[in-house]
C-alpha cells in the first residue's frame, strides 16, 4: 500500500488549521491568575501545552493524550509579581509547570552581599512578555511549524538591564517542544548572568518506579536531607512513593555533570514503563553545563524536576567565589536551546535508554 500523503490530505480536506492544531491565545478570567495572558499550543500529535505570556513565556500545563506531564503547584498560574525579589517571595507565585525560568542574574536561595540583595531564583518568571509574533502552522508545508515569540525585559534604571527573547515552537504531528532563548545585555555595564530551566514533572508521568534517565556524575547538594537521598545505598534514579519525611519543606537535590555525546549534546529524561511513555530533554553542554535534580515526594505535593542551567542553583555569591559567574558585556548576548520530546515507540525508547541511561 502506498504511503499516505498527509500534506495532500491537509490541503484538500482542511480549511482551518485549528482543525489539526495551532496556537490559541486568551486571558484567564478567574482566580489567582485573573487577567493573565496565556497561549494554548496543540501540536496535533497528542501533545498540548499552555504558555503563560505574562510569566516570561513559561510553560505550565502539559499533556500527552490523557496523561499529564507536569507537576502543578496548589496555586497554579498566578498573575505576575514584578516586585517579587526578596527572600522566598518567589514561592508564592511558583506554578510548578513544565518550565519555570530562573534568573536572569541569580539562581539559588536568597542572599545579600556588597553587590545587592537577591531573592530566590531571580525575577524573570514574574515578568510579562512583550508579544512579538504568533505564527500559525501552514498546512500546505510538509512540516507545518508554529511558534510564539516574546521579549521579556528584566531592567532597572542605572542597570542591570537584560532582555530575554524567547521563541517556543512545535510542528504539527510531532510531540516536541523547542525553546530558543537569546539573553542580551542592553545596558552600558557588564551584568552578572545565571539561567536555569526549572522543568517540573508530575503524576502520572512521575510515579513510583519511574526512571530518571541521566548519565553522568551525581553529587548531593550537601544538606542532610539531600544526603539522605543521594547516597550509594539509595536508588535515587527511581521515583519514590510519597514520603512523610518530605511533608512541608522536605526534599532532596543533587547537582549532575551530565555526560555529553560526541556532538556535545546532553540527553536526559524520564521513563514510565507502566505507561510506555518517556519524556526526553536535549540541550548543548556548552550552553548549559549543569543539571540539577530536585526530588520532593511530599504527599499531595509529588514532583521531581530536571533543571539544566549555566550553574547549579548555588546563588550568585557562591558562583562568583568559585569564579564561575558569567558576565555579559554591553551589547552582547548568550543563546540557549532546549528541546523536549515525548516518546511512545518502543524502539525509540530503547535507543533513548541506551544513549542516556547508565
């Protein structure tokens, strides 16, 4: 039997791209997120996800067919708080979600030094985007691509002044998300720079026995609750059942030096054997040399995160002391690319496990 010509089918049988997939923008009208702009992206492959335009183009809800991929906090999407940059204020509006961006000048806990005061994980996730474009899929193309682009300004008079230009794109029929970020110093002095992609995964993708697939050197963050998880006697590469020890602020965190392939590409992810479902993340080691794994198995607050970053979440002060704090010169930029793909094909999953597993 001849291969099906889907391009011809789309051109001759579909008059509106929304019948197949695309991007739909809207404004939330209720609850903590009232007035917040969002965009639902439907890839037509079973993968659909919610981009929050007013939260730095972060991605919150994400589904593959009937399965949720992301962990959502109790609050979920909230309105942005551009003033939130002290202490633990970041936690009040943390939606969890498939992607929460941390930075752009600080990643880690609250701190104060001679260079200023910085709250948990910086400001970028609490800043609205200035929408530049929404490109809908052209169904006459072989691979109809769609994208949403916005600029997020993290700025103050007398500096620092940074811009994040983010494009999120997908292709009709492909269960993948591509994030392309350009961070530019639009001020007139060098600016400290840290960025971390806080990717939060939840049930049912994350469940008892779900495998955390990552090849490289794992090191506990060093706190007692981290050491209780990340040690030679504990299988920290398998997701655990809900733990009483993780009620409240109980958690474990490790920093990972991921082993890249010959093209310097890092491949990590999660695999739920029971669902026959894997989520794969790919990024360049040169761009994002560190990966953090957050495990928080609290009853009713059940999540693990994989977090590629320029640094682990150690804070600006410690990165400076280690001489690992990046600075962006005036007019210069840093570029980052991250891709997430859902796999259900057994052969593809087998290749992923062979490539990225131990």
